[in-house]
């Protein structure tokens, strides 16, 4: 496979995008549904306001690249890759991960080549200028360094001073023509560790086996969306983005065809980045699940029924279930399939109770009709 420059993907709006942006004194009709597109500033290489020395720094380059599917089709993906992944000849899904510690000042530089992109830190409470939402800040054509603090301050009842919290599982993604660009693969995982470091889910939270920790980014792909341009639908035309008909299902880029009829068996994903194992009587396994598509998912660990596994849900969307402010949520044991929607994240603490293999099953359903679209399975092994 060879790299391709996705800046060539154009629906005829590329030239308009270069000139998009409002001028001082312009009058806008806020009832016009195209207002926010027309008023989105598009800037080149911009200085980061209030820039300070970071604790962690990442450099992400935007790429366009094809990946061969199990049925032999070559499908285009866009994504973000750091220096460590530049030698890849195929796309990586999810995009290059970022891992930081609660309280870190983080810099993420993006280099989006010729077309407009941003980097939105989904669930991180950053300032407007660094939130990556073009409608409220700007879109980038050259390069920009996003600056944020990993963790949001809050004051619980009875506290004398604010604390910083925010350890958990997050997504980052492009927020330009978000519906299309996310589906093209422009998303990745952002893990925020507590001050205790990896091996603890959140401050004063449960511990886990670091070697068995996994991120599962689960999603589907509709190849017809690859025929659309970079700005498809952004100027009011019907680009068909309300029609999502996926053909492939994946966990972390390990693809299989969607289930079609009774003849297509339910597959088992065995890639090491997905399957995991833990010791009976040892530290639990932490699975960070991220819904990376536009369907409804049902997640179930079959080992619960056979007494091989105990599964607790300990966090959602980067917020721990620790009984404290601001959400006061409690962890709960999984006794029935858990449903998830687009961009939701759940942290599962999986404890092997018996030796042997168990299957984790994820079912995809059509959001409107409820029809089952596909199934993927992976393995959790107790040692």
C-alpha cells in the first residue's frame, strides 16, 4: 500500500473553504443554517496563546492511506500519526494513541497538509481556542499546537481547596465536517492516568494488570462515504451523510465483513492488540471500550454466565464511578449486555475467576430499525 494525499479529495468546495471566515462588521442572519459554516475562520500556522512549557508533547501528522479489506477491496482512510508510526504502510485504527498523567500540561501539534483539519479533545475541558471546534475557534491549514491541562479542577463538599480530576478514557478527533472525517478514521485514544500512574484506574481507584490493559475502538465502515469530498454536505447540499450502510466491522482496525445472513459465521478477532489474558487470583484486566461509529452497540462478556469472569463497569466518558462529586456514580457489576452509542467510552474491570478462554461479544444494530448488522468477538483468557 502507498500513501495518498487526501487533500485531492474535493467535492468542489475546496476553493470556497480557503476563503471561509467572517470579517469585522459583517452582518449575519443567525437563522441561516449555513451561518456557522460561512463564519468559520480558516487559518494557516497559528501561534498558541498563553503558551507555556509542556509536561508532554505530541506531534501528529495527517495522512491519507488505503487498507485492504478481507474481501480484497482497498478502502481509503484518513488519520493522525505520530513520529513512531510514520513508517507504517497501512492506516492505523485508532490513530496514534496519546497517554498523559492527570495535571500534565500537554502540547499536541497537528500538521494537516493542504486541507483543513482540527484536533478536538472529546471530553477534555480545554479553553475555546484549544478545543478544536472550528465554529467557535478556527480550522487549521498549516500547523497548530493545541495546549491543554489533563484534568478539570473541582471542589467537593467539605474540601478546603479544589482538586484536579480527569483520569480516564477519552477520544480525540477532527472536528472539521465531523460526521465524515470521523468515519474516515480521524480519531484516536487519549488515556489520562492518575497521579499514581498506569496500573491504577483513577486516583484512589482500583488497580489492574498493566500488561493486560487494552483499548478497544469498535466501529463500522461504509465504503460509499469514501466517494465524498473533504467538505461534502457542509454548504447545505444533501451529501447522503444521513445514510450509513456499513459493510465492515472492526476492533482496532482488525476488520471483517458485516454479518450477512446465516451463512456468514461470527468471527473471532485474535490480534494481540485486542485479545488479552490475566491471572486467576491476580490483578484484574482493564478494558477501555470506545464506540467509534454511528450504530448502536451491545457489549457482553460470555464468561460471566459460565462463572469464568466477573466484570465491573468503573467509569464512563472519562468520569470515574467513585461515589464522589460531581457525579456521585457508583461502580456496578455487569449482569446483562451494556449498550453504547457513538463516541461513548466505558472502562471495564475484568477479573478472571477460572482458567480458560471466554468470549467478549459486540453486536452492531441499525440505529433506526434496530436490525442486527454484524457481530465481532474477541478472547479473554484466564491463566
